[in-house]
C-alpha cells in the first residue's frame, strides 16, 4: 500500500480491491485568464462586447427577450398565450404524425 502525503504530486490515483479498480486522472490547472472584471451591480450581467478575448463589460438588464416570433418586453406581450397555444398545437400534431 502507498500513502500519498499532502504535498506529494501525482498525476493518477488507482484504487483496487479484489473486484474493482478505480483510476482517477488528475487534471493539471490551466493558465489563469483575466476572470470576471470588478464592478457590476445587482441585476447586471456580464456581456461580451466584441470577438476579442476578455472584452466584456457589466450591462444593465433591459428585460427585452426574443423567442421565435415573440420580441419585446414580456409585460407588453398581449399575444403571448396565443403564440404558446399555437406552438403547443403544432408540437402535439407533430408528435401524433410521428406516432
């Protein structure tokens, strides 16, 4: 039996009894990136603002959503139930057709 001490570095650990063997491969830590920038307030989200790596900013939530043909502020969606009913009916019809 081998004992692994707190400071001993290993890449793999293998535990075996008379019926099973469990092998654990330890991943090495990658290089550290820039992480999440400081700042932001409650309700804001981190937004990627370009294709450049780590180019992000804290942005206020505008509560505008897009779901298929539904676009706008949720509280202003008077036709939301009509659209959901249409989608549900379409899905049911497809399920019936596919058997």
